[in-house]
């Protein structure tokens, strides 16, 4: 094998890890989950899409917009907020946005499963933010594990296969040097436990 070929093979896992990290980042889950849950729970697909799109505004668009603005103004170094000490401000904006969305959707009489998944997002985001004040726990695995736990509770045990997705995300974060194994495992456990407790209590 030539040196160039060897370099190409070596870089392939890193490219895969980068793709996984971007495609399955928390903002994507936060945008997709409300839509999926709303479509499943609403009386019609059109109504579900409407509820889901409105929810995504509070759970994904505003929080991720705050991150991008912070990056643009130099408050954070990247959109994954890799430096733990930079996380508090933008995560608090995210918590506020999701909390406002939760109150609004309760007032509007949104489908109960949608309210429940927003409550899960708030709990996972708040828990991750609290831990990140002292330790860099993985938000990637926390959010994905929470989301997939909701799908198991909403749709059925077939979604337990999602543990493979969470594992892949965890591998990508460790491979890229963003987290340790302990940090991705702790994130996944936190997300799953919070979702398993909050979703049934609210729905």
C-alpha cells in the first residue's frame, strides 16, 4: 500500500466521525423530534406538521440561532461549543426558549405527547447545562439518547435499536477528541433516564 493510500485509509474514520457528529448533532434532533412526535400524535398529518414546525422554532431554531450568533460574535469558538467554559450563556438561552415553548404549547392545548417531548428536551438541556458547569458531559449523546427513549415509549420497543445510533454518535465524539468515553456514556445515561422519567409523567 502506498503512503498516500495509507493516509487515505487513516483519514476515513475521521471523515465518518465528522459526518456523524454534524448530521446527528443536538440541533438536528431538536428540530426533527417535535415534528415526528406531532405527526404521530395529531389527528391529521397536516396538523402534526404545523404543531411540529412551531415547536421546532422554540426547541431548535432559536437555541441554535443563539449558538451561531455567539460564534459570529466570538463568544464561542465553534457551533459544538467545544470549550466547556463557553457553554453557560448559550445553553441558558436554549433553556429559556424551550421553557417558553413548553408554556405556550400547554396554553394552546397542543397534543399531549408533543408537550411531553418538549418537557423532555427541557429536562435534558437543563441537566446537561448543570453538569457542564463542572464537567464536560456530551450533549450529543444526551440529546440523542433522550430522543430515542421517547420514540421507544411513543412508538414501541423496535426503536431500542437506536442504542446503536447513540453508540455511533458516542464513538464519533471520542474519535474526534471532543469527549472521553466516560463523558459520552454519562451523557447517554442522563438523556435516557431523564426521558424515561419525564415523558410518561407528562404524557
